C-alpha cells in the first residue's frame, strides 16, 4: 500500500502527473490486492488484464487513501511470494527485484481413438498443435509421438513430462497431458474391462444346442450354445475382454443370445412344427403351471 501511494501521488492527473502511469498503478494495485486477479497475473502476466474489463482507476486510489480504519493490508502467504512493493516494481518493469525464470505452462490436448485402437494400443500416435505465446500470439507448430497402452478408456490421461509449454530461459518446460476419447463401436460395447456383443441364434439351434462362430478382439472363436438356451441368455468367453492398462489380465466377453424365428416356413417345416406343438411336454414349465392356475381362476 505504501508503494502504491507513492506511485499514485507522483502520477495523479490532478497533480500534473502522467495519466497513463496513474492508470497502470491503479490496475497493479487492483490485481495485487485481489486473489483471483493475482493468480491470473502469475499465470499469464500482463496478458491476464486483457481477459477482464477495465475498472475505475480512481477506485483503487480511493481505497488506498480513504479514511476507513485499517485500510487494505497485503499479507505475504505461502512459499516465496514477493512483497507488495516488489510486485509493483515488477508490474512496471522497474526490476529492483525480479522473480526467477518461470517453468513452462502445462498443456492439455485431446486424442481421439477408435475402439480397436484403444483395445489393442497404439505404438506411435502423432499429435500436432501450435504453441501459444504468453501474450496470446500463435507460435510455432509442434508435434509429439504418443504411445497408447492397450485398454485405455475415455477420461484417462497420459502425461508426457517436459512436452508442454516452453519455460523462461533456464527454466524447464511444462508437461503435456493427453486426454483420451474413445469412439463407440457398432459391434463391441464396453463395460469396464468387459465387452458385450449380441449374437443371433436360430430357434432350432437354441432348442437343440449348437456351436457358432463369434467375433472377438482376437478374431473368430467358436462358442457352444447349450441345448434349451433361452432368449437373452448371457454366455461368457473368459479372457476375451479388454486388457488392463497395467497388464494385469483381461476382462471377459459377454455374449447375449437373441433367438430368431423364421418369418417364412416351408411346408415340411410347418409339418414338423405342428407335430412338435401337438406333443405333450414331458414336464410343465413354471410359466405353464402359472398359466393353468390363471385359467382356473377365470373359468
């Protein structure tokens, strides 16, 4: 506050001072006395001022020279923040005491993968972007090769140390965080490490049992459909799901059975089905027993 008063008195327009300097001093006081604005300045420098609207330069002057008891006090907090006077000097480029070289900013980019790329992993995926300077200007084009482990899912991040924004001379670069987005697949449906697929089975195969071909991440495998398989039954292919990113095994592939009924029958097929329908079942199912009880209730 003392440093601001000195600058404000020196540059106040009513005292014949420089109005532009008075404006800068007022903006500096507002930034450094406001936690959010201070954080923005620490992150973006003077460019942070461009993100907000211009305030009343005389409001800071009234706060600093007003008659309220106590006024404004700047308390140094945490590890190594500069005192208020040093920050004002830095804001005006006076340089009595400058902060050390700053580490580069962390960056985040999005990497979109197909389902199969996420399931199998990618040895080398190139990401490209343009650097953004601290003043907001578009910088040089950069690229980096990313290795994607098998089994990644949407929302996961890959951290590439030192691949982010460039730091000040003598300071390290920031890190690059690659955000994963996996596109849905028309056949496989993901559920954590497990994958689900739908399988159409003719009603005769569902009734009698059969061996059918099923597509997995590893190719075509054979699956045994047990006799009397009911619609929406779930059959499990162990170890045919997605691999864990830490290489600790794989999930399962869950096959949901959808029993299909032919829309057109040959005369012989109709005859056989009629015989089947007229056969007395060896044992009534629970559903048949329940239906028989209902018929007795309404008769």
